[in-house]
C-alpha cells in the first residue's frame, strides 16, 4: 500500500484499493489482516469515495475490521456520509464491542456531530461516561 501511494496517482491508487476490497468483502475471513490494512490505508486517503467504501465493513464479523472501519470513517471526518452509518452501528444489537462504541462516542464528542436519527437505540447503548443534550450533541460527563 505504501509503495502504491508513492508510484500511482490518486485515481489509480483508489482503483487498486477498490479491486482488492472486492476480493475481501465484509464477512468471515480466516485472516482479516488485509481488510484491516486496506481500511487503514483508506483512512489516510482524503478522497470523497473513502467513506462509502469503508461503511460496509461496519458489519464485518471481525472486531478488528469493524474498529478499522470506524476509524477510517472518523478520520475522513465527512459528517454527511459517516454520521448516519456510525449512529446505526452504535445502536445496533449486533455490535457487542464496548471498545467500538467508545471509539464512536469519543469521535462524536471531538467532531461535534449531532445524534439526529436513531436516538432511542443510541441512548440505550450509551456508556455511562457520556450524555446527550437536547440538541443531540454528545458530551463527556465530568
């Protein structure tokens, strides 16, 4: 990936990442290392297509892949694309990782994103260290 980013132009680099991602779709994979590396690479790319490529990996079976997908969405800081999938994932009954929920909550605090949709499910899963104000802004309790 590092070599690719040095020798290829951005469109070619993104096309290569897409091709490899197509071979490593979300779901079970004995060794998820490639998916994690690809998501980490996408996190570093500041391209509009990156969040849409990362979001499906929120449903991966591997917790490390889901964590990398969340990190990639957060690092892109594209609220328009990333906020709703992150809210839905946070409130999902399928996510059992407190580490991922804390990662999402901390990002919403840092980025100032509002929790607009999915509020009841989000509230239900919210760790005790956080609270949501009337506007939907997540705050860390002191």
